C-alpha cells in the first residue's frame, strides 16, 4: 500500500516563496533596508532568505514525503537554488531591479549553510 504524502508540509515553503517573490517585485523592499548598516547587507539578506527557504523545503521533503535526510538535503538545496535562479531571472523584467549572478550565489550559499552541520558530519564521517 502506497503511503499518503502530506502536501500540507509544503505550505510554509510556498508561503516563504511568495514572500521572496513579492520582495523581488519591489525595487526597494523594506526588509532589505533593515540590514543597511551592515557591509554587504544585500548578500546577507539573500543568504538569510534562502537559509530559511531551504530549511522549509527540507522539512516538507522529510515530513511530507518521508525522504531520508541526505536525499532531502540535496533536493532542498537544489530546489532553493533553482528558485533563486528563477527569481533573479524574474528581476531582469522588473522595473528598478536587475538580474545579478552574485545574488544567486548568495541564495545558494544560504541554502547550503542551512545544512552545513549535516553536510560536514557526512563528509567527516565518510573519511573514517
């Protein structure tokens, strides 16, 4: 008998994706101005957004689809990075915004950072 997948676990990730997308529509989002006192505030903001997004995707994959942690980490990082790339492409067509590969790299770095402990544990464990 096939397990029923619980798609409600995707709701937080979908809501977060909508928030990210809506901030991309704004040439000067209020959330970005909160970090203006920091150097590289834009990249820190991107990393924070995608850190959270990747964790939400991971939880949806583990809880809603019963994936094992390793598989869920890889998929979560890939999906978050892919969404980041599509969001940057979307900004190419948004007045007052531009597509920036370094923003996408910050998105992907944030997604990877969310799972750094797991990844480091796997890497160090495989060398034993």
